[in-house]
C-alpha cells in the first residue's frame, strides 16, 4: 500500500509539471521577430576618381552600405581594419604617408562610418627601365609602344599604369606572333627612406613566328581563286590582324555560309600553318519587294541571284522592276578580278521603258565594266552600247539614237555609320561621252558631280547638305536621248515640284530636259522621341541649257523614322515658284542617307 500511494503521488506531480510547462497550445502568443539592424552609411572624403574607387573596393565595410549593418561587434572590427585597408588602397597610386581620420557613430536611425583622408605627398619614380629584348626589339610596333609609355621618370608611381604596360606587351606579342615571349625582369622597388620608386621591366619576345602553308578545306571553288584572298603568303611574319582580315573578306563574299580560320603555332618550326575551313552558303537567292514612291507610284521588284556558277566563282543576278511610269529588265554577269575582295568584272544587259504624259522612251543596253574598291574610293569604269527610241514634247515622230558610251564613276564615302550617320561625307563624280567616229549618232561629253554632307549638331540633331552639278557638251541636242538629258524636281531633287517637271520646255510648254543641272538642298533634322524625328528643309535647283539657271525653290516639313531597313522619310513641301494656291506635295522615300 505505501509503495502504491507513493507511485501515484509521483505520477500526479509529473502530470501537473508537464501541464504547467506546456500549457494549452491555443493560448500561446507568437514570439516577435528579431529587430533588424539599422542601415549603414559610409562617407569617404579627401580623395576622388580612381583613388576613391580603389578605397571603396578595398574597404570590407563598404559591402554593407545600403543594407542592414552586421552586429555591433563585427561592425567595429571592420571599422578598426578600415585604416589598414585604406593605406593598401592608396599605395598602388604612390601615396604611402596618408593621414586618416575615422569615426563610427550610432544614431537613432543608422550607423555612420566616416573616413577623412589626406593622401600626403606622392612617391615618384626615380628610375624607369623598360626594355624589349629579342627579335621584337627591332619591331616598329614595339618601338612605338616604348615611345608612348603611360609612365615616365619623375612621375608619380601609378601601378595600374605599370600593369597596363605589361598587358600591352603581352597582347602585342600574341598579336604579332612572339609566342615564346616572357618577362626577363619585372620589379617595382619602393624605398620609403628616399621616398622614391625604381621600375625594371624587361620583356624578351624571343623569335617571331612566320606564317606556314595556307590550306583551304572545301570542294566547290578552285584553289586558284581562293589563293587570291589572303593578303599574306607563307614565310611572312605572323600577324593576327591578317588572319582576321582573311576571315572577314571570305565571310563578306557571297560564296560561304561559314568561315573558320585557325593558325596554331608550331614550336618545332617557329611557324603557324593556316587552316581555313569553308562551308558553302546558299547557291541561289530570290527576293521580291513592293513599294510606293510619289515620283513613280506603286512599284515592285523581283530579283534572282546565283551565288556561284563554276569553280572560278562566276556569278550573276537578274532583276525585273516595274512601276506606273517605268519598267526595267536587267542582267549582270560578274567575274572576280585579280583581288576578289576589291576587283570585279561585269557584263551587263538591260531594257528600260519610261512613259508619262510628257515623254516616252525605250532603251536597250549592253556593256561591260570593271569595278574596284580602293580604300574609301569605289571606282567603276564602263563601256556601254545603247540604243534608244524616244518621243518627247512636240516631236512629230519618234527619234532613234545609237551610242557607244565609255564612262567612269568614282565615289568616295566616309561615315561613322552607313545606316544612320552622325558624321558623313559622300563625294562622287562621273564622266561619259560618245563620238560619231565610234558607232555613235552624235558627239557629246557629259560630267556629273554629287556631294552629300552630314554633320551632327548634338545627340538629337543633324544637318544634311546635298548638291548635284551636271554639264553636257553636245553637237545636236535633239540627237541626245531622253535618258541622258537633265531634269529637276521630285523626291530626290527639288521637293515641292513634280518628278522631272523642271527644265527647258518646247513651244507647247512641255519640259524636254536640259544640257546642264544644278540642285542644292539644306535640311535640319531633330529626333524628338526614340527613333522618330522631324525635319525642315529647303531645296533649290534647275535643269537648263544656257549659263544661268532659273532656280526653282521648294520648302517643307517632314517626318523621319529610323526603321530597321534604313531611314524612312515622309515630306510635305510646296514650291515657292509655283502658281499661287498650288497644293502641298507629299513625298515618301526610304533608304540610307549616303
């Protein structure tokens, strides 16, 4: 009995203890979340630019700026380390005696860490010894590097610039084929007693590798054609820019869909054999387009290209164009020249028919040309046999003209961006003529000049200037076909006037074209939102026979949109020399400015 009662009493006591300890679950209050640490504010004074950036990069405490500060013990530990970190941050820039005032204060809202730095006197370079050894010592590119070092004796020690010199040497060695290059010595010694630095940097380039054999891996073009693409030959000094140029030239041709150029160095022979792997692109390309121009009305175009016809890389393109006033058929057969990246021969044939209220002509043409890219000059030399049948003005019957016309066209273009230039200049001139001594019905000589200049006034505004000049000397103007006469007016000429509506007229007032041409245009363009802008312009010009033009001037406003295929222009213009009450003319065009 006593044993049983004792056990019962102990059980009851244990139950009561558990009940008190646990309590009813529904009556428990949730514990409040721990209070977040206040934010940290960091202030660094006395240093700017690169010095300040490096100080902030070295300061561990800076990692907590804009965040909740760590617990107070860690924050004060970070603050105590800050002076040592600041000193380390200043040393690469030549400051070894800084005076630093620091404080860490707690406010009701935040922690504030403040560091006021007086960098002290700068340590200067007492001796700068930078040398290039090995074959690179005679390389003009390395000599240019040594002549333009960012450090000099007497300057403040700047270790980032020292690292910049090392990096430039290594990059140049890789670029120019010094694959065994190494630093024979690279030391920066700082003497705090004399408070100056000594730099010794000796770079031994070793031998310069040469290009090895050039192998093209493909099976559809002749080796003779491909061998004309590289601007280097086996045995020439290695230069990675030559490889990049080769890859770019091959990629820019229409022959290849994929181009891979590799030149792994061979340490056994000090050469870099060149392996070029080529995958053919699409052999045929077809395209079609529809559009509208205020000069031509609705228009369309069909085009077919054969990218290569044979192993010699011959190719052709054919085009069919049609509009409300003009239709054409053209064919061009092209043959790569001695340098296939810049030279091309072409055989051309074409037919053009233009018909409107005042003139009607049909032109048949066959000829050949040589086109060369010479730096920024695009040079074209051509010879065309042209037959034209034309009716214009009050001619009683159609005229026929047969001309053998040699000609040249040179165009020079320089622009920061061909799609939408902020700075650009186009200058071109052409010369063509014919003689009765060479299968022609009349003697004539004609010259043309064109100029386009674009100047960005600021980030949102551009000034566009355009000019055209033409002059013709001809025995019998009536024998000069319509396609070779000058007319003014239209979207690309004097806006505010109808297409080819300006020029000498016959007795019935019909414009029949002139011997000479002058056109000028000044336009201000301002971008107002994104790729959209507005423009104001004034155009003037005339086609004329004598020495003095009777200039016709048009003014107007336009809307501009930088579309994915080039600038789109919508203009509303009026001719100041048209009869009073004449309506504004609407014009629309799309394409590059140069």
